[in-house]
C-alpha cells in the first residue's frame, strides 16, 4: 500500500480499505459538508494505525472542493473561512500568540512554490512588536515568516535553518506550508490538508529531508499542504483502470483477460507500471498546465486562512482589503 505515493492521510486510509474492505483499527474518521466543501477529519490514534497508515499519530483534516481549481471569489472566501476555523482549532485557544510561518519549497518551480507564495501574503508583525516594544496586542498576533528555500539552493538543511530561528525568536507554534503529492488527479489543486503532526520538506516529490515536528523543534508544528502533483505511475494506473472498466463493459470477448487485470491489487499494478517506466526514467510527477494561475489562487486562500486564524482582530473583510 505504501509504495503508491501520497501525502494525504485520507488517501492512505482509502488504499487500505480498497485492499482489505475493512476500516483500520485505531483510526477515527468524521466527515461533514460545508456548502461546496467536504471536510474529512482523520485521527490516527495508536501505533498500530500509525504503522498501517504510514502516517504519524495525530489529526489530519482535509478540505476538498473540485471547484477550487477555478478562480471563484465566493468559494475562495468560503474556503479561507473554513481553513481558518480548522487551523484555529489545531492551534488551540492561545492569547497573545507568537507564530512562525514557514513557506517550504522552491520558488523557482511553480508546483513547488506554494509555500513561498503564501509567505509573501502573510501579515507579519513581529518587527512592529519589536519596534514599539510591545509584548502583546489585542488585535494582532506576533507573526514572523520565512521561506528558507531548498537544500539544492542553500546547501543547508531546512530543519537546521528553522531550528535556529525558533531558538532565537521563541514562537509558540510553527505553521509550515508545502506542496504535496496525491494519488488521484482529481484531488490535485482541489484539496487542502492540515495536520498537527508536522511535515517532511520535499515529501511531495519523494525527496524527504529531516522532518519539522514537535520532537525536532521543541514546539508544536502545524502543517498545511496542497497536493499540486501526482506520480506518473499512479496516474497511469488509474487511467488503465478506467480503460479496463470501459472495455469490460463494451466487449464480451476477452472478458476473462480484463477481469484478470482488474483483479490485480493497486500495489501490484503500480509496481508493474513503475517497473516498465523505470528504464526510460519516466516515473516523473505530473501537474496540470494551468498551475501558475492555480498556485496564485491557492496561495491567497491559504494565506487568508492563516491571517484570519492567527490574528484576533482580522476577518475576511480585512484580508480582502489588502492588495496582494
């Protein structure tokens, strides 16, 4: 199950269910609808579930809307509010919060530029607190932000950079934003995942670095991610599945052959396709052709959600007044 690349907890759960037709012991799931948005909350509660899922124990909240790929002002506002509500629940009730926003990713590669784009839209205030020698403010949290780049550009582990900043500035919480990978094209750029378990930079393209977690940084780390790519072998496997379904419905000839192919487990199909593609160095990640516009829209949504969640005196009307 874990061979198939996905950073979404809900997809890891789906893979297990497809293989076993059972729910994972130690996993709690809750789902609700909010207008055009589906909210799925998955909690990994023990070490057994952690092992099966391949995800650390903690809470994973997924916001889905197929319309998210389009530039819809009303949906963007609604998603920002829902994201702010879920993020605030993960942060908890904290007065006079100090937060560090980390925009992970490579700003030179569009599908990986979500984190830096979000940081450019976040309301940073720490310098104002320091300039005016303020310890607290009823309307604003003390927020700082950093886009540390990737190791290939800096030569420094992202975790080392963030750990140094945390030790110097002493925030209460880190909110890390990164691009992820999905196992389904339909979820690419249409899904936002929040988790209180932290994140491994570069995980979306299979290039994991040292994790940013409470264990490594000493403070809570909340991760916000959007799947912007899908593994080519996964996409091919899904396409073949649809072709098999179509052929088996339309033809009486070769039905046994199609049924045999359909009987292969997802992991077996994925492994076969990846093996075939590997000699041609074709096991790449794929992203939609309108990714530039989509990243702009998604970065606005995520940044607005962060701003509303962290700053007590800021609401949707305030963030929409700000010209990005």
